[in-house]
C-alpha cells in the first residue's frame, strides 16, 4: 500500500488493487477516512469514516487534499489507469 503523501501527520494511501471511483485513504492513529477525488478537478467527497475523528479534523484534511487533487489523481491513474 503506497503512501503517496502525508497530511498533518496522517498517511494518504492508494491501495494497489482497489476499485473505482478514484479515491484516497487517509489513515490516522485512530481513524481512516476515504475521500472520493472526482478526478481530474474535484471537488472531493467523504465516502467512508472509520474510527474516531472529529468533523473539524476531516475538514482540515480535506482542505489539504484539495490543492493536491491533481497529484492524487495522477497517482491513482498510475496504479489503476483511468479514473
């Protein structure tokens, strides 16, 4: 599971054998949030939240993902082909 970035100390991961639509998993100590990327231009959407994480933390993570959406979409495409 390649870590493609780190945001606020949380790993941003794309699983190699994952399914569409294009998305990233943000993994923290006590949680995992899956964001659908809506490549190539967003906006991102929260798909799944597992564990304990505040709404404020999710918003902070989302704000950090948005400017990097092109990078994350390119990483998805590298592993999985089109979006």
